[in-house]
């Protein structure tokens, strides 16, 4: 996508892959930019907004920030004049997408799915345009999947081989390990693909793990004599631990239902190496204007994301409350914090030396003992590495260093 038209920069932002993608082609069937242009200027045989499909299976009640990435891309298509088709997989949720799963997923009841779907829609209202006529369709795949008879199911099954299914990520691993694969699980990609037929989708959004399922949709659209959809794949967001993908079960997630202070506090601790990705995927801020200081970047990220979901006033209140908690006051009243200038420190430097130089401890040996005893915290996070080395002053600027509950300084340049 290096040759992307400047007018489509929103399309490229945070996108992992578009397929098919022939950047030099002027065919609207091989180049999504050309398909978008065709829809806007009336060229070719279609002159209508594109239908952009994104499906969610309401298998749980909470949405986290990882789920918002395709939602935000869906909103970008809405803002460009196209129709977002938000598909609630109330039928497919009863099967559960087997992608990436090492065992069969628990099947949900209709009542569970309906309850989860309602909470999903409530949570995504701050992201999508629910108000502009023609910009959003909310559909449920039980509309057509519940009506499929055996003859139609057999027709769908005849479009894909067992070998193709076993090549799908997850199935191959389970087959090799001798873990059971149930026949109804083979139906999931076909049902997701048939959704694209029923909705006449032009583009389907999904995570990078959804390429197989989206490709099945293209194949089924061809089978039924339709123009095949484009696939637009988006990254899987790493969680706040900076290692594994964001997941409620792993505890490394930020939920949209989190209160402002909880959301702010989690994001303010975003690992430095994730800041660029989080800004790119979770905000619309220009990436060439971000703070160079990671600590300032964390604060800006937290404030921006909380503002999106709770409003600016609540975000600013959360920022102030978080600052007070870090300083140890435990209230929203800001405490007076002494400052220590890092200008006199020669970096790289051991943290215990900085603690001693700041006056928080009488000596470096005392500082080492305090670290060993778990009394030293940086922005509220306990430091347990006695010989922790700080490479540059920018790693500490703006942060609060504390020993115990009553001794603390704010580190400045």
C-alpha cells in the first residue's frame, strides 16, 4: 500500500493487509482504492456507497479496546460516505468461531446471545455513527441462517473440501494432536461466508486471524454469481502486559465499560514499545506529532482514549485523580510534590544511585535495601530489580519516585 492516494490515507492507517491488492491495477475488482473511486464518481456499473461488513459474535458481555480496532475502521468508512453493516452473529455465536482455538467452544443459548448483543451495541455507540441516515445497518444473521434448509446447506458444503478446512489455522493443529474437531465447526467459516452473500458485502473487516473466513466469503459470492468482496485485515492488539494479545481471560485488557479512572490508570502504564501501535490503532492523532518522552506519551494516550468513551471532563478528572493516587494522597486533592532535577545525574545510572541522590534515602546501600524490601515505587509500580539501570533521563522525566508512603519526588529534566 505504499502507493496509496493521499485522499485514502485513512484507509491505510492501522491496516495490516487488503486483499486482493494490485496497487498498479485500475480494476475496481483488484484495487480497493479504485472500487472506492468507482462508488463515488459513478464510473463503471455501480454508483452507490459501498457496503462494509463487520461481524461480531456476542459470546461475552464486555468489549475491550482490542475489539474497537475494526469498529474504528468501520467508522472511517462511514465518514467517507459508505454504509457500515454491523452484523450481530446471533446464530453463529451458538457455534462459536473455532479460529485459534485448541478445543471446541462452548455453545451458547439464544437468551445468552441476545443479552450479550444488547450490551455490545450499547458499548459501541461512542464509536459508530448511529444517527446519519444510510450510514449504519444493524443486522442479525439468524435472519437467513436459521432459514437454511438441508439442500442449501449441502450446496454450501460442496464448495469447500475437507483438505481446505484442515489447512485452516487451529484445525490443523487440533487434527495433528488428535483433539476432536466436530462437523458443526466446519460449518462456521461457511456460515460467515454466507453472511457476505446475504448482505451483498463489498468489503469485510476482520483481524489478521480472519483471512481464511473472509476468503471463504469471496468464494461463496463468486459461487452465487456476485461480485466478490475485498478483505481488509487489522492487527490483533497486544494487551497491557505488552506480550500477549489483549484478552479478558489474561487480565491484560482495557474494557469499554471501565470507569474513567480505571481506564486512565491502565492506559497510563502502557509499555513504551506499544505506544506507537496504541496511538495508531486507538486514536486519530497525527503520528508525526506525538511526544518523544514516553511518559508524556502515556498520559496523552490515556487522556485521549478516556475522552473518546467518557468525555473530556471525565477524562481530565480521571487524570487528576490518577495523579493524586500516584502521589499517595488517595484523594482527588493534588498533593504538593517536591521535584528533583535529573540534570546532575550522569546516565546510564543505577536507580538506587538516583534514589540516594534525590534524598529519598541516606545512601545507595540504604536505597538498595529499600528496593529489596519492596518499598520503592515508580508511578505507583513496585520496583523489584535492585540493580535496575536507567539509560536516559527521558525514561524518568515527569514520573514520581517514592520510598514508602511518605517520601516521594517528581523527577524533572
